[in-house]
C-alpha cells in the first residue's frame, strides 16, 4: 500500500485526514430523542410506540397495507421465504424445513443474505444469471430456468445497489409459471419502478417483500428490517413467528416453530428518527452518482446502469465497471489476489488499493453466489445456456463500488476521482 506514495502517478495527492467511508450511518439528532423516550418510558423490549410508529410510516411510504418490524433484513427474508414456501407446500414438521426437496430461483449477483434463507428451510437455490442493463436478474435466464425446472414456485429477486431490476418482465414470467416473488429490497428502500404506468416503491413489487435498516443502508437503525405485505393474514403470521410462535393461551404453548426475530423498541427509535430524512439521503446519493458520472466520463469506465424510463434508483452505492479492453491483468483466488499496473489501463483491485492508501473505502462488487465455495455445486442458469457467458462473473471481474458516503464533500469526491484517473495513467 505504501508504494502508492512513491508512485510518480500519485505525486501531490494527500491522504484524507479522516477516512472517507463507502457508506456510513448519517445521524440527525432525532434518533436520540426516540431512543431516550423508549428508555425513559421503560419500553425497551419488542413492544412500544417507536415500533408502532415506524410500521405505520413505512407501510404508508412504500404504499403497502402492513409492515412488520423485525430484527434484521435477514430475518425478514427468512420469514418471507418460509411463508412463501408454506403457501405452496404447507407447514413442515418441526424437524424439517418448509423447502425440503424443493428448488428456489435466486438472484446470483447479490449478498448471501438473499439466498441463505432457502438453505435455512432445507431448500436448494438455483442461481439465475445477471444482465448488463441493470446488473440484476436476467429475465431471459429466468425463462430458461423455468423450462429446465418447471416445478419451481418461488423466485427471490434482489435489487442490486439500490437499482430495480426488469420487474415487469420478471413478474410476467413468474405469473406465467404460477410462481411467487420474494422481493429483497434491502438495498433499494426509496427506489421506484414504473409498473403498468404507475410508480411503485421497491418493497411493494413482490408478494413477500423485505427491507433492511442495517448500519450502511440508506436509512438505518444500526440493525433491523421489515416484512411488507398487503395481506393482514400474512402480517399476523410473520408477527407471530417473530415472537416465538406463542399461541393465545394463558401459558406458553406452541403449534409452530418460532423465532426471536422481533425488532427492539430502542432500534425502532433510531429508525423513527431516520425516516424523515430518507428522501434527503436519496437526493444526496444521487448527486454523488452524478458527480462520478461526470468526473469519470473521460475514462474507459461506465457507471452502474439503470433504466431511466422505468425506474428511479435510490443510488445507495455508486459503482463503476472498467471497459474490457482497459482491464489490466488481475487475478482473484478465494481469498487472495494480485494485479499488475499497466499504462493506460487499470483493474478493480488496483483502484481499491489506491483508494485505501489515501484513506478512502471502496469494495469489490458482490461475488456471484454460484462462485461462492458454499454454493459452487448448485445449478446456475444463464441467458445463453452456456456458463462461459457468465455476466455476473464478468461484472465482478471488472466492477467495483466507489466511496458513496453521503457525508463526503464535493472536494473529497473530486480527489477520489483524481486518484481513479491516476490509476489509468
């Protein structure tokens, strides 16, 4: 890392005094008010005014009937996946998952929290390749997957880095095949998609929908997530499961497996203080993406794409992908990597190390699920039916996430853009 300071390409560049983060929490002061209220009123468990308020506000913002506040986005995804499975396959015995012996189609280019709930329920994920237009699930690959596995009834769709996928096409394919969508909107809270001429928030595009309030998300509770639905029955089922599936009896009685997945009223206090600033955060993130687009326009790179007619991202993370002909040699193993500097070219690892040397945080694109050691033996379906045509792996190879913190100043971002330019010198 120190070699960047002796590299003539970076002469005159000074490290940032304070680290520029990829995406860190942005607090406004109101969070403390509601956390203190929970403590002062002694409502610090999984019941309280903060929980009630954020469930009401988020359901209203997203445009759905019901929201259930949970401990994490992962817990929301788990219960959503379990509920979707029960819709088709019924309640499983206590010693067996609801997806035992079943396959589920899943976005390939995503964080593994999207996919792991399938394994929690003893199912088998089949990974659907990505497309270049939005970096999300490819409808052509999904259609091919249904031809190969016509018995599949669940599809888990994630919106990568806050950008909606080709939802109209994906929904049409699922409807044609009698399948339901578990929507992972963990990264895309506040993003919208135009469906049949009407703008719909992500988190309301599937039958079973989830968002996240993790520490680096567009708004945060430090942790936490939500299940979103128009079904009162489904919301009540999720609420019951998340509080250990207790029956309405004067003692602890259980007919179903339950979980300790309900959100704390203290965490809900942080979320309550954040909600009024969601649109402000989105505007700040969009400005960052647009500055990168302008500042990197003379380089052989492209920003992470989106459908400008049918979608409006939340711009959670700004990413770029290097043109293939401008890629310098780079190798990645399971945990190690190497790269070579070449005049006029660069690579994601070189740029990431240069940014780190000057005290700014980037990160690689999500490594596709079908390349993960845990899931390498699972089926993987591409649009062309040829695993050599692996779009997700190509985006992972050539792409990277840029510092996208909404507290980053324009001057700091200009310096980051300068560092990236110098990597190609």
